[in-house]
């Protein structure tokens, strides 16, 4: 049993293009689904036009990352900045922007950890063929991935394909699913999900072909569900909730086929996606090198029986699309044993230890946490400080869970909390903040976009400096 963090541990932080960059239409960039959705809320909160304005502050922000002591920076490339219409001409100014970011990171001894797709499908592909519903989207993504590997693969060796495919597919707005009929919507959803699996496989194989020493993986939204009671059917419901929301996705990436329970669900609902000859071999050929997981909270479930009006497999959204109920399987419940953040996420470091152990036992691949953090309003004091002890306490608890998981034998290679600086929240704008650095703006007032180090910045800086010994 080894205690403490290894010397090679990748202490990092994370962001995504549409939430941090701004410059949404500058230098040839095309509009994305994320842009389109953010503009629908422009009358009441910040949108992606400016966001945190990393597009114009990248050098200053990377200097802050260096000061923080980051060993790695997990960020995403905007597909529409590289190929504005998704499958047409490559934009040299987009390539140039990410080249300068990558070079500046390396000049500051920060390893670039790049996500290819983080919720921001080029909107031109939506208009062309409703994006992921069309098989052509998978091949457009493969081409985009190959462009990135060719342009940046000499310096970027760590890659993530899709961010949270397993969560994104549940949210109609993010997938551009506008079908009112629930069965038709789920049929579209299943086909989109399948095409994203194909895209993932194509990108994994392309990375191994093009990038010397390249390592690539999915970044999943991890799920840990507790049964509401010790009734056997509630225990089964909790397992089903994890399997349907996360494990089926990891199994598809790892084994190249849907697990039996998920294929049964697709058949029960009569929504089995169209598959072509050769797909099975492709999916099985793509071998991920590690697993990236995003962890914020745990869930709780009870058994939800089907009835005449609610057939087995039918999904219902009582609270939100992410935590759906599923007849014949599970009902989302509140865990009264846990405290929650202001925005409802139940805080549970133990759940992180559980999922790290489960994923490592199941797949025996190295793991890295690519998101974990506390989103809450922060107050800038009169003397220009942000006292966010609550964020420090949150991360401290999860660091302890990580250390225990490593003592359990888990091969955990890094930690990239969300987020490096304050950035745009899809539904709360700049009211909900996650960063170690405060961005001086409000939803409807850009102010000076100044960068102000929070108390958590100095705390995390010391955690990194001492390799996790002091926290």
C-alpha cells in the first residue's frame, strides 16, 4: 500500500472552449450549437460572445496557470474554430490560435491535455443534416480530429475525444433534438449516440495512427447511485441508474459493443440504431489508453415499476433531463444523508472513491479526473478579495478520497478540477462560479474582465507545491 501522491501526478485544472474563449465569431470561427443555445438566454444572462475572453487574455491566463503551478491544463478545441462549417475548409487562423496557446503552455512547462469536442458541434452541421443524427457527422468529426492530430500532435500527446457523451446525449438542447414525441425523440437519441460511438472509434484509431506516443480516451460523466432502501429492487434500480447513465458508454468504448442490458432496452423501446457492416469491427478495434472522468456528485434511486400507461424503458423528466426516471428501472430520489450545493448537487467525496475503484476494477486502465469542483456565487470584497473557503473544503474532501482510492490500488494519474478561472455556466451565466481565479464581470456588465486570485488559488498552489502533502 502506497500513501500520498506519486511524483509524476498531473496536478491540473480544466475549462472548455465555448465557456472560456469568447471571440465567438472572430477570425473565421463558425457558430456552434453551444453558441446558438447561449444566445437564446442573452436577454437574462451572459452568453458565449465574450465569456471569460480567453481569446484575448490567453497569455495572461497561462501566466496565472504557471503561477498556480499547474503541471497540465485540460482544455478543449472548438471544432468550428478549426473548420467553421464542420466539414469544409480548414481555417488557418483557428489553427494559429491553438498553436500559440499550446506553445505558450509548453514554454511554461504545462502539459496540454486537449479535448476535441465539448458540447460545441458546428451549427452548420445541424442545418445540413441535424448533426449527429446523420452518419456523415461521424466522418466529419474524424476529419476534424485528423486535422487536429496533424496540426498539434507533434506537441500534444494527451487527447480526449468527447466530453461527457453519456450526459450530453440525455440533454435535448445540447443534441439539437426538437422532436415532441418521446418515442421518436429517443429513437433519434439512440442513433445520435451510436454515431458518436463511431466517431470516437474513428478518432481513437486516427490518433494512434498519426500522433507518435499519443494517448487518447473518452471523458465520461461518472455516476455513483445509492439505493433508497435495502429492498432488493431498490438496489437493482441503483445499479441500473449507473449502468444506463455511464457504464453502458464505457463498456461500448472498451468492448466495442453494447452490453446486453442496454441492447435489451433498445429492443424494448424499438429504437435500435441503424448499424452498417464493418461497424462492429471498427468499434472493437479502437482501444482507449486510459479513462477520464468528471465527478461532481452522487445520486439515489428507487425502483419504478412499469404499467399500462408507462411501458418498460420509457423515460420521464421530473426534475431535469440529466437525472431522468425510467419505467421498469429506476426513479431519481433525494439522498437525505448528504448536503447539497446551492444548485442542488449533493456533495459526496466518498462517491469519488467508489467510482475510481469501480472503474479501475472493471477496466484496469489508468484514470484521470478531468472535472471536479464547486459551482456557487462568489463575493468580491471591497479590498478585491474572494474568500472561498467553501471551495477549498470541497476540493480538500475530494483529494482525501483520491488518496484513499490510490491506497486501494487505483492507478490515478492526475486531477484537473473545474475550473481554472471563472467561466460561462450554460444555465447560470456568471452567477455560478467555479474558478480559482475570479473574472471581474457580471452577466450584463463586462466591467474590466480583470483576473483576481481567490483564496482557493493560493491554497491549491500550495497543494501542488507540496505534491498534495499540505492541504
